[in-house]
C-alpha cells in the first residue's frame, strides 16, 4: 500500500481519466485504490480550501444532501463497500489473476460514491493551485461525475436483475407443528424459485412431506406459514422474493458465496390463535408490543432464539419449578439456642384447633405424621372424615395469612417462618393444616407454556481461532478465508466523523449546557467540535482525539458536516474485546481552539457510545448513525443503545471496511499453568500486597503497587479475595497479559459468592472475568440471591451485549423459583420505560414470561390490579375538595380481583381477595398517595395495609430498605440481638410503587403533638408516657423498653452509616410494642437538607434526650446496653464494609439522583471509619458519636419543633 506522500496532480488526473474511460478495468481500480492514502493525507491538510469546490461538484451531480458514506483509505472496495453490504448494492473488488470477477458494463452507485470521494480528496490540493489548474481540475471532475451519475440511474433495475439472476432459487426448511409442543415434522425443499408465492411454497413443502409418508392424516387447510423472525403469518399471495427474511438470507449467502437457505414454520390456526393471545398478554405485561422487536436487528433476533433454546433445555431437564410453590428457607444454620421442641397451634378449620409439641429437627411431613398419630381419631370425629384419610403426605403446613407453605425435606428450624415465630422458647406457633389437593399450585402438572414457533433468526456467535484465519490482508487478496483476524490488522483505531442531522435550537442554547440552571437562554453555540475517546470499562485506553472546529455559519440547515477521519493511538491488534468508543459533540459559546472539556467556553451537546466488537465477535465497519443522548458528555459505562426520542439529533460515523470482516480471535489453548515453580514473594513486598488486598473497593492503587500485584500473580491464585485488586493491575490493551489472566482464572481459588459481586462492577468489563464471577455465584442460595437481585439486575446495564452469562444466570434462577421470578419481573418492569434499557429489559421480560408457566397468569392479575390503582390515583388529582373521596370510592368499588384471589405485588406471600372500602382513603400530602386496606384471602390472617404512591420515585427507598435487610442478616450471623426489621417496599415504575404500612404504630411527631403540642418536642416524657399507655402491665412495658433500646441502637447505626438525611419526627415511628423505626428515605449518603445555607441536621444521627428517658436515663442499665450494642453493631458492619460499598457501587447505573457516580460513595469511607487504625479505634470513634449526637440533641429537638409548627 502506498505511503502518504504528496501526490503529483498530473498523475492523479491521468488515473482519473483512465478510470472515467473504462471504470470496469481492474488495473484502473487498483491504481486509484493505491493512491488513496496520499489523497487522504492531502485531504486532511487542505480541507478548508476544498469546501467550495466540493459543494459545486455535489450540486452539479444533482445532490440535495451532503455526500454520504465516503470510502475509507484502507478499503480495497470502491466506495468503501463490500459484497452483500447494506441495501444489497453490488460493489467491485480488485480481483486476482487466478480468480477474475465478472463486472457490469456501467459503474454502480457505490462506484459513483467512490468517484465523489476521489474528487473530494483531490480538491484538497486546490488551495495551492493556480486558477487555470483549478478550472482544469473542476472540468475533469464535472465531466467524470456527469457520466457516472447517468450510469447509476438504472441501478435499481440492475439490482433486481442481479437478485433474480444470482439467486433465482433457494432452499427452504419447513417445520410443521401440529400441537403445543416441539416441531413435529421437518422437511427441506431444494431449488425453490423466489418468484413463487408463499402459498405455492407451502404446497410444495406439504407435497414433500406427504411423499415421505409423514403427516398423511393431518388437515393442512387450516394452517399458515411464518417466515423466521416474523410474528405474523405471511400473506400467501406474496412472493418469496418480497419477504425480508428471504432477502436477508440471500444477502448473507452472497457474502459467504453459498446458496441461500430460509427457514419457515407451518402452524395450525388453532395454535396461531393461542400464540397470538400469549404474545398479546406478554406485550401487555411488558408495556410494549412484541412486534416492536421483530426484525429489530440481528442481535435482538439472536437473543430471542437463544433464550428459547435455553427455556427448552430447562423444560426438558427440570420442568422449570416456577410452576410450583417454593418454600422460604433460611440459608444460615439455626442459632445454637434455638428451641429443640416447638409448640404448634394447628388450625384444621375455624372450629378445630389442636396444640401439639414437635421436634424442630423434624421435616414438615414427619411433624404432620407425629400430629396425626396423636390426633387422628379425634380429628376423624370433629372433621367427619375417616381416620385413615389423615396421611401426612396428603396434607401440608401453611403459614397463617400468607401464601407460604412448609414444603420439602428441610428441618422445621430452617424455614423462615418457624425461625422467626419460634425463636422464643415456649412460644406458641400458629400454623394451618391444609389438604394438598385443595391448592392447585401444589398439584404437579405439565408445563403449559406455548413457545413461539416463529423463532428469531439464528445468528450463532462464531468463535475464531487465530491460527485458522490468520493471513496478511495485502499478501493474500485471493484467500478463501472469509474473515481477517484482528491481530493481523496493522492499523490504529479510526473513525470518520461524517456529520450531524436534526440539530435543534434548544440543543445548542447555552442554558442547556453547563449553565443549564440559568433561567433564560443567553445565546447559541458559535461553533462545534467532536471528541472521540476509547475506554475499557471506566479505564481510558489512550488520550482522546478531537475534530476540527466547525463554525455555526458553516452549518447548512442545522446539519453540520465534518468529513474528518480521526485516528486514536491504540492499535487494533491490541484492542480489548470489550473496548468501547465514546463520542461527545461539544458546542462553543465563542469560536476557540481550546477544546478542553473543562473550559467554561465548551459545553456538551450530546453523546453516544458503541462496542467496537459486536455480538458476533466482528469489528464494527461501514457507516453507522446514532441518535445522541443530549446535554451530557459521554459516559463510558452508559448505554450503547440509541436515544429513542424521535427528535434527538443524529450523528453519522463511518468505520473502515476491509477485504473481509475483521473478527476478534480466541486465544489459543495452552497447557495449564505450572504453579509449582512460582517464586515466593519477598517479605517486604508481601506486606505491601496484603495491605493493598485489605483495602476497601473505593481505595486507590498506585502504579508501583499494581506492578507488585502482577509480579506476585502465581502466588495470589491461592488467595481468592486478592482477585479484584489483582485485576485492577492488568493492562487490558496488552493481549499477552489478557491471555495470562484468562489462564490464571482457570486455576484461581473461587471467591465467596457475595465477594464475587464486585467483579460485576463497571471496573471489570472482560467477559472471562464476568463469567468467573457467575461461576462463583452459581452456589448462592435462593435466599441470598433474592437479597442481591436488585443489584444484579442493575449491572445487566454494564454487559456489552444483550446476551451474557449474567442474563442467562438470572433467567434460569428466576424460572426455577417463583419468588425470585416475582422480584425479577417487577425490578425489570420498574425500569423498562427507561429509554437506555428498554430493549434489553423488554427482551429479558419476554424470555421470562414465555417460560414461567402459570406464574404469568398471576402476574397478569397483579398488573391489572396495578393499572386499576393508577387510574384511581390519577383520577383524584383531577378533582378537589370533598369530591376526591367520592371519586376514589367510586374507582375502588369498581375494581376487580381476577378470579377472586390476587397475590399482591408488594410481596407474593400476601394474597388478597378485595378491599375494605370503609378503611381506604387518600393521604393529605402533595402527591395524594392512597391508603389501602386489602382483605386477606386467608380468613385466619389479618387485613393488609399498604400505601400506593403514584408520582414518587421509590427506587431510593427500595435500595435503602434492602440494605437494612442485609444489615439485619449481618448482625444475625454475628449473633447480635439488634434488628431493623424493615417494612416491604416495591417500586413498579419510575414514579409508581407500594409501601407496607406497619400497623399499631405512630410517628414521633404525632405522639409529641398529642402529648403537648409543638413544644412537646423539648420534653422528655412524651415517648415514655405513650409507650406506657399502650402496655397492659409493667412486665409488658419492661419488654417494650428493651425492644426500644435494641431497635434504637440498630437505627442509629444504620442511618449514620448510610448517611440518611431529612430525619424529622414525622419520619421516625414507634410501635406499640416499643420498636423504633425510620421511614421515607429520600436523602442518603450524607445529603443533608439546608435552610438558608445552614445545615438543619447537625448531629451525626437522631438520638435525643426523650429517647434516653425511655431507657431510664444515662445512668441506667438500658442506656449502657444501648451504647455497647450500638458499638457492636457498628463494628460488625465495618467488617462488612466491602459488601456495603460494593452493593452501592453496583447501583450507580440506576440514575438515583444522589447516587450518580463513585464519588457519591465517599461518605461510606468516612462513616465506616475505614481509615481508623484498628477495630478498637473505630469502636471508640462511634462511641464518641453517640455522646456527640446526644449533646447536639437540642438542635435535633429544634428541628422537630419547627417541623411540628409547620405541619400541626
């Protein structure tokens, strides 16, 4: 290939003349292709001098829009295309002597585009030419362009002719489905003319099927044929050639020089109706019609097809137990002091209740057998049933008031309900005894889900070995290999910035950029430039590069054009597989050469990003258009999808095309690492390495420390917890290091499942690393998985492609446990409307809903209930005054509950059958949330009280309460008595959700107001007096004080660690049994409200004199217990600092206002005293905070007082 040196004008003109005279001559094409590097170099150096000439050229050629899709310097194709590229345009490639190619007599449109590119590049020399030379050059260009434009006019007819001539016949595979199962028969019909209609093709397939002797008794008149990738039957009068599936198959076949093969399904109309109904149901549940995804792109089609195969594998192997009820088991062993004997109060009916003792080590079936041995005769009389019918296997134990059953062979002490209800020795445990046959969900039935029999087009992800595809692009132009290894490409990462379309005036206004908080528009952009960066996760692989500055007066119709190729310094051969290109479009208030993003003169107009290696492991090539995310600079861990807004500006980029698709090769398989010869780490280096490993995830690692970690890698494989820090030392743009890491992961000691969560953060983008994390997670219990499901769904956003090991892991576990499936569905559903995840989350929802069997019916009822509540909540906002209650009651009265029973979406264990209308109301706050009382479907259970919010984002509340739940389990595992016992909360959308009401409790604000008005905030007695009034005797009050002390300690620690703000007395509640708890978590991580610039909350946490008064004063045993328990709880959480930090880090992608970046987590390092020299020092530090909070209690009480005044 020629080097980029100045090109003599005469030499180029001679090549142009020869090409214009005979564009089909191979030598003419080759000659111009070899000149391309020099032309590009000249174009870059003198582009400004060519603009006028280029416009004249384009106008003379009849163009109405800027020149599109120019070829790339390194492309051996005219116009930068290749055979079978988008639109089916045929292009010409320089053929070898041994394999000549037939050529058209007239040039095609890609050749015309190439000609325009050549003229465009050559005019860059115009700046240094005389007037006569310019006229000569322009005359030559216009003459050639006119000829080529005329030749390209008949392109469409030639394209259709090539389609008929090159692929007049195809092979079709037809799969016949006669029932609700897999494919019944499959036939292949060869040499089918594409001019046949769909109906004729179906008849030919039926004839072939009958000829084989299969399906002779089947009636095919009531059937329809579907092409692969479509969700609707093809119209039988349509020709095969008119189907997108056929055309796409022909294009792919042309690329690989093979015969086109197209797959079809023939279904009976009865199945079609069932599938259409299922598709409609699923689309309704997701909120997006599934037809939206049909033929969306190859990656979507591949994901849908692969998820169908995954569901089929699960159905064949394990029948996907989401069809059944799954017991709620504790993952931790029972505490040593758990009672060995339990006292059951067994309810057989409203009138028949028996009390009996059973061993906690028995299984539920064994416990029932013990009960029946004792009571069978008596039960036979009371229930009027034969004594022999009381067989343990025919009955099951059910939790009163909940849709929760004690199933399986675990000991009783391992069930969640028994663990909580039977912890106190001598406590009576209420339990219902029900016949299995009366609960349909407990009766085993075949899986009844209907899979789509028109699956997405199959685009299998190919894996390439470098040795099989390695060849030099220039040395072997006639190679039969269909791919080029990325490691053989001797070039850097390049992208051509073509330009932008649809630039809105509001986008380039100053107040939409860095100064968006200003009340009015101060001006519009004077200029624009583009920044391109290369990232692997959050690590920038090389310095960014910038385009030239285009001034506003050069934007034609708000469509600025750059036509500039930007080159980064990273070589393609060193590119990590997960590398991402991030592009930011910047505006300038004044024209300037200062392109620094930190400059006040520059502000972000929009951005996009894309994976350079696609889901097929192929390097991106050709022209691409992106809808920009507006008003922000590029986010390297943000979405790679387009902004779905119809008015979003479009950025056009072009990437180099090469002789064959460039693929990312697999590393060769090497012999296992021999770790026996690993050198020991010197003691002084070991000290440094151990200190680095012990640091929290937010701590920085110096370059020197990274070198030590890499040097000690063979020793560290035996230290699981060292892996996250070691991976931060890897140079991901060094293939030799990446290969070494992959070999090490094969022998690295497995991480604890909880610790492996860190490897799913945005710092770890390598697919092998993330797969290692999933392998570690495979052993996690269902209980623990449910605890971390919120984070695991969020980090799906970090996966480079829709299909990933994480997506498959979550889908499998959701399909195997209905309780996990319930949370999985609603977490995805709550964010599916977010434009950056709409496609990915919708596809996952579809994959789950197609395989979850009867659970889909339950989710439909839940979603229907949600829709009805939204209507009621919105309706009352349209009216005012007394009419609101009438409107609310009217809507609630007309609500339906499916078949009479709905598992409320807040918790699938709660099943309701209706509303207690006389107890329902709306709450008098800004968003008018609904106070709802549901009637428990189980007559032995209490009514269920919930608050439904329409207009409030509950995602931050959900996250906070989830962390509270995890803190409870940390303390439980450490044997501490403290408990937060958080209430349930479920966000069902960006501004929708439900919250559990904790009954028999009141806010501290109400307690103070009832005791003595607003001034009662300064008194010690209100809480103690209220609590005494709720207790029947001194013993009950003593127990309530103990509960108060422990719960107060728990919330002081938890709210301090998480930096919970806005802690006024309406956000703190007290139950009648003494449990203190906090609600409403709109501010956390140290975001404290201010008034006139003054912090309203000055104490580290809320701990006031009236709370100490309940404990009996500072000299009381309860206060001493409070201090010790609080310090113990704090130290316990500090030991789990990595877990808390990791869980918060994994939530950065949610868009929660107070958690947008890693810097927002700095509060956690301070609150957990991670810089303290020792655990003892941290304990003393928190002890000091207790007395500091008490000392500043006057400020807290003042805050309470003013809140009481405002809201009394």
